[in-house]
C-alpha cells in the first residue's frame, strides 16, 4: 500500500496511528526552511546518507542523491518496516506495484 500527498493530507490519513507520529513530526520540521533539521539536511553531500534516530525506535535517513534513469533504478519492498519518503529539493518519479509484480 502507498499513500501519496502533501504532509497535511498524509497526516490526516494517518492521525489514528501513533506509529507514524515520530516520522510525521520529523517531516514537519524538515519541511520548515528555517529549521535546524532542514539546515542539517541541506549540508548532506551528494551520495551521503546520515541516519538520525527518532523517538519510539523510528529513524530518518537524510540523503542527497541524483535520480537515476528508470533503466538503472531498482525495485524496493518492505515487509517489516514502513518508509515515509519526502522529496525536499528537485524531483523524483516513484512507481508503485503490488509485491511480486514486475
């Protein structure tokens, strides 16, 4: 399952599930152009990943990278974890498929 939308839309859809609270609070701070989190993210070098611990065992991976052409991309799926992803600068195309579909 995938949920797409603005932070406000996604927050409204997931408000009933406290497991997302840490990730959504982090995203709100990260999207604030004047926040410490955003300044830290802006300092991540292309190709680097910084793992940031969040409350309740959640974590954020702050990354800077160049998007790949579709032919060079890979499929990703999770059975134990849930990704909450946000594009802060630039653009990226994300495709969604059922697990096992290619």
